[in-house]
C-alpha cells in the first residue's frame, strides 16, 4: 500500500500562486507532449484523494473530466457532486487515518494524494510513502506552499531524478521507514 504525491512546484516550493493561479505551469513549452510520469502514476494507483479546493480547480479546467480512476474528495463543506460526476467522485469526511481505513476496506490500496492542504495533512500524520515532485524554473515569491510545519522531521530516500525538456526537474523520494 502506498500513498503517492505527484505535484509540480516552483523553485521556492509553491504549488500555486497567491490566488491559486496555475498559469505558470504552462510556462515551459512541451512540444512532444511528455506526460512526465503521469501515465506511470495512473497505472500504479487505484484511486485519487484530493481536497475540495483542488476538486474545484479541476472542475474549472476546460475539457472533459481528466481522471479514469475513482476520485475521493475530502471535505466538510462540500455537500454535492455535479451530476455527470456522481459515479466518478465521492465526498469523504474524517481524519486522514480514518479516510485511509475506509478506502483500504473498499479495496483501494495505492493512492494518489493531491492538493496542498491534503498533502500537508497527510505529511503531518506521516502517511506519505512517496513524493514525485517536478520543479519548474520559476520563483513565485508567494502563494500556496507545498510544505508546512511538521510535528517531526520525515526522512526520505532519493529514488531518481529526471530532466524534462531541459527545463523541468522531477525528483522522486521514498519515505524511509
């Protein structure tokens, strides 16, 4: 069972701008349409866990729903899912450990953990097994941080690093247990 984070970040470790802007993610041309490990991730996981802010951001993208895996949205305030997504998205409430128990009991073992607050909360509970972080060559200076204060240090082992399009660097780390 693995909980995997797959995120893009700025050099200064922000995952979005001050107002949640993501336009900077498109700053590096990708003429070959490289997926930068996304399809490998999707082949590895059983489901996606995200927060309501990330869910709302994904809903704002133009185009069809981007996920073929079940999506679980952690939210205390969100009450309904848009009708076309009712069979694809489920709202869950509870702490991180309870959410994992619920999902594991439903047969979902390998999870993609997405969204700033959700990732931070899973890290605080030491529930992240792998980090796959792609750094874009920009310093945002402010925004939504990838990391927050933790109750204790978490040690990870470096697995590999790849460079994409001579601009983006993706490093993967596994939690040392």
